[in-house]
């Protein structure tokens, strides 16, 4: 695992993928798009539905959009 800070910032810090410096954000070391997940260098598993499993056993629930907010084709 990498020695840089974790991919999940502390409260009040910029989120990964936003304006966080590149040396702070973890990068993908194993990609499995056919299965819907990626392993980051800090040990976090990130799923395509935006959920995460963290190395400390923590879980981040997926951030889903309510169905009413989705546009439908006519």
C-alpha cells in the first residue's frame, strides 16, 4: 500500500476528484470494470455505484439519485 494519505479525506477537506492535490489522492492499482470495482493504492475498494469498502473495514454507502430526479426519454 502507498504511504500517502488515504483516499477519503477528513471532514472539511477537499474530496478526491475535486481540487485535491494529485499527491493526496489515491490511484487505481487494479481495475476490474467487468465486475464493477477498482482497488486503490491505499487499499480502498471503490465500486461503480459509488460505494466504497475502506481498509479499516468502514463502508461508504452508494450515492444514488432518486428515481424521480432522472430524465426519461419520450
